[in-house]
C-alpha cells in the first residue's frame, strides 16, 4: 500500500480524482481519509438532522459499564 495526497472537490458524495492520478480510478480498493478546513453544516433535510429532531429523552435509562456488560 502507498499514499497519495491531493486536494480536490466533493460533489454530492463523489470525490473527484485529479487527472494526474487517473490510474487510481480503476483501483479495486482504497482507504480514504477526508480532511476539511471547516466543519460542514448539516442540511436541514438530511437524514441525521431529521433523526435528531425526532429523538427524545429516555427516562430511567440504566447505563452499564464495560465489566457489567461482559459479566457472565
């Protein structure tokens, strides 16, 4: 495995690979790391934003620690 670094744009979830790296376009598998300068805001209609609006507080929720969860 080797690393390649470049800046590009992302349109509707599609990462555009620069022409100089056109051999990467036919790669079967890659690990992608995305680094952005500023956080992007969630769109009002996104699935996650709608989920957060519909979520509610659960009363009397018991939270177990790791040992309790794995106790047999």
